[in-house]
């Protein structure tokens, strides 16, 4: 499968690789593992899928959001998580 991206089992940012596959093939299939992403943007009509709870998208500590969907996008069979590092909050809102 040309649009399959295996996990590297480390904490490197995989955003560019995922976005490239979405642009080229309209889909990206992620294998089991954790994929660190920063502000991942899905083009209209694309699909991102994993292998159930074995696949995790994790927000990079410097990112504002994990994934932003375009129109008519599909995200399935994966977990989307916020950053595992504490985020500083303002004293007053």
C-alpha cells in the first residue's frame, strides 16, 4: 500500500510525512504506534486511518492543535491525544 506510514517508535514530528501522503494519494494509513504531529491539516476529501487503539496521534508540545479536518474528511480507527507535557495556563481568563 503506497500510502502506508509505519511507526518509527520515537518522538520525531511526523506531520510533514502524513500531509505529503494525504496530498499525493488522498489517504494515509498509519500502522500501530504513536505519531507525534503539530498542526496537521487534512485537505478536503482525504482519509486518515489507523489500527484502532494501537494507533495514536499525539500533539507535539509546540503545536496549537493535533489535526484540522477539511471538508468531507474521514478520520477512523485511531486515537487523537493532546500533549503529554504540561501546558502553562494563564492566571486569569
